[in-house]
């Protein structure tokens, strides 16, 4: 049985909070964002409980969430980090490629990072991600530090919203004009 600190449950609290936020945004007509399930093929099942005990991923996942905000296509991934250094190994090349293609279609792609040890949430734009990614591919750091991040993209608290990313997304949009 999975426990609270098992690899399979990492990020589930963050995803629960994002799901609740997305539901609130949907209820208020602000956004329609859905969690993308990762397709799996079951290999073994416990016949008594009808639980899958062994499975494999059918294909590489893209991002965790996709949808629209006021008519703007949006996709994003959710990641947790418990140190001041975020390893780029936590983001896969196929995810970066998907986000790049999504942005080419005039969509907005980003990553929401929960810095659990600081109780802070960060909106990493695709532009920032690409900068860090290119730096790593050119032989530089394979991570980025908390102090390298743009302070404008830390999420500000909003009463009644757990992970209020829409205001920060507006900053992202304003910078694109």
C-alpha cells in the first residue's frame, strides 16, 4: 500500500489544491482546466480488491493540465521542490517539446512549482523554462536556483483560492504584448 511519502504520491497534495482551484475558476466562469490522466495498461490486479497492483505507462505524458482561460489555450505541469535548487531532470524533454509546440499555436504554457520548504508557489513561464533548459544543454547548470527566479512570478495570496495562478498568468500575457 502506498504511503504518504511514496514516490507515487509525490505532488498529490499540490495536484489536489490545483484541482480545487480549477473547480473554483470553473464555477466562476473564469477558466475551464482539466487534469490529464496518464494512460496506463494494467498488468496485475488484486482480484479481491479489484485494485491494479502492477501497470506500465502506455505513452509519455505531456503536461498535467490543459484547457482554456477566457478563450486562451493553456497547458501546464505541476512540480514540487523541497530545496532552493530545482533539478531540470524533473522536467522531461518531451514535455518541453510539447510546451514549445503549444506556445507556437498561440497557447500559454507554464509550470507551477511548489517550494514546499518555503510554502511558496511559482509560475515558471515557458520562456524562463526554455532559458534554463538551453543553458543546461549548452553545458551549464542542470538546475536553477530559487534566487534566479523573477519575483513577479511568485503567486500572491488570494482569499478563497488555494493556488491563484490567474493573476500571474495575466502578468505573463502582458509581457507578450
